[in-house]
C-alpha cells in the first residue's frame, strides 16, 4: 500500500530550488576555512574569489551570494549530512535566483526581507542592531520544521 505525505521538506541547505533564471558562478574559496553549503559569501579582499561573510567586517554591499550544494554529492556522502568546499577549491555561488538555506526567525512569511544575524553570520528575518538587512533577498517559500527556507536573490551584487 502507498502512503500519502501531507507535508514535504524544502530540502538541504545550498540546494537550488528553481532553475528558471538562476545565475551560478564559480569562484575560488580564498579563505583558509571550509565553506559549507548554503552559507552567505562575500568577495575576497583581492577580488579574486570568495570568503565566508563575516558580519563584523562585511556590510550588505559585500554580500554576493550563497554557496551551492554539489548535486553529485548527496547529504549521505558526508556522514554528518554536511558538506563543504575545501580551502582554495572552486566554489559554486548562486548570485541570482532561488536557493534553500537555514533561516531562523518568528512569523516568517512570503516576501519578507532576509537579513544576516551579526552574532551567527547565518540568515534570518528581523531588524534592528543585531541584523544586516540584505536589500536584494526575500523569502520565497515558508520554512519547514528544520528551518530550511527557500530564499530569492532578486538582483546580482557581483559585477
């Protein structure tokens, strides 16, 4: 007998949610740390790659996109259900389009503006001194029980 699912999850962090008009570019990981899938990135100081978005050093203008999950490597490949790009590897970065990320906040609704929490460097919905608002990022699907939320980067910050 079959089973009817009443609720589906949004997927894994870094998964491209819709592929109609997405723009993904490959840039080098210029940090000495691994870049997880589905995290915000900024342009490196030499403008020759990307680094993790640092809320203490970067502004909303420095945000260029979100790291994309490698499609050929499902979450089970990594053991802890987490994957990342190693230092100095090429990183696929979504600079425009829909992507799934972990996004926390209360009462998240469609079209809400997305921010970066200054304390964690992760995505969230909120305003005030503890948030860096991203003018070109909006919620495009409600979060699931794991806080995985589809966001839309409406315009590119990368020249």
